[in-house]
C-alpha cells in the first residue's frame, strides 16, 4: 500500500495539506493512473485515500471525506470481464505432452504439471508455502486469506501431485515458497511465469493457467462427476458466515476419489492410453445422492 501511495498518490497530492484535498483532485489523481492502463491500481488508490480520510476524521484532522462523495465506478472505466483463453478438450493431450518435456526451469515445469492436476487459481498455486502441504496425508490446505472466497480450501492430492511435490522438495532452498522467484527466493514465482511458459509451448492467446479450471470442469462433468463436487473443488461454492468453516471439507472423501481419477485421466490423455469412464470404474457412492455434509 505504501508503494502504491508513493508511486501515484504522493506525487499528485502529497504536497497539499489534507484539508485542501478535494474530490476533483482525487478524481484527477485516479484518472491519471487510469490513463496508463492501471485500472485496478486507480480504484485501489481511491479506496486507500478514503481510508486515510476516515482516519483523519476520527482524529480531528478534517471534517469531511472527499473520497466518500464518489465511487470508483462513478469516475473510472469498467473493466470488461475477462474470458480466460483455454484449449478445447480434444487439444489437451498434445498440450500435456508438450508440458511434460518443457525445457525451462524445473519449478516452472512442475508448476505447469500441478496447475493441471489441481486446477487451482494461478495466484493460489504460486503463493503456496511448504507448511500448507501434508504429503503423507496427500492434502493441501490453502488458508482463507489466500482464497478468493476468503474461506479455507482443501485440495486432495493425487499420487501424481504428491510425486511432483516430492521432486520439488529435493530442490528446496531456504525459501518458504514451493515456487520461489528465480532471482529473489524470498518472493514467489511471478504471476506471468505459467502464462509465458504456455506461450513458449505455442499456446499464446490459446491457453492460460486459469484455463485449466475450465477444461477440468468440462471434462469432469463429462466423466459424470456430480456438479456440487466439482464446484466445491473449484472453490466456486457460495459460502455464508455460518457454513464457511465447514464447507471446505464437504464431500472430501468423494473429492479425493475424483482428484485421483482426474490425474489418471490426464496421464491417459498424455500417453494415449484408454481412460475408463467413471461409471465403468466404480458404482455411484451413496453420498452422492445425499445432502452435503462436512467431515
């Protein structure tokens, strides 16, 4: 926050006494940030200024909050919802084969493998720390503060995911991150690393890290896995304050089976082996017919 203030707010407003900062001056500051294409930073700058003014009012420095007279949407452009590029399911086998022989950093190759196996959001993967993993239990517990829904999330780990993590553990340095930055090990891998790796593989504008979520959702539905199980694993489920502490563990045994089947299916696609459908592999679990429950 201080870096954002120093980069954009202080140069425009820092020389003024706080009582002289008006709504139009705040808008001009935000519009200048917007002009360089940093829409999210412009919105955050306005929001941060509003917090500063609320503090100033509480301690008697000013009587009025000029930021409260507007909302960012009143003065800034609305970013169109981004549609994340993703390959069609029929293109997935070739992509998986190319990922398997990616000749870049071993951390990047493992990140590609794990984002396909777990279909978490890119930010959730690259900020993962070793203390979130229990490899003996084959489980990854992402804390609430790192999740979009602000609720803890459990990722059951397939045998393939555990193997990949054990290999990464052999490369482990003093960094707490599973995917440390290449130059600064105290910071995680760049958010663009996976995207750039996919571009190197020939998938520019065709596939993103986030795209694995859509592909997994499509194929798991085709494999006849129940929609609630898939949505829970995607961390899409709506959560309220009462149930937030329980929903992350709902259908956990069934999701373990699903995640292992997903990893096996990816292996089959990559090698060209025939993958059995879910229905032919095992009978339907009785709990799939029951209301959600927590474990």
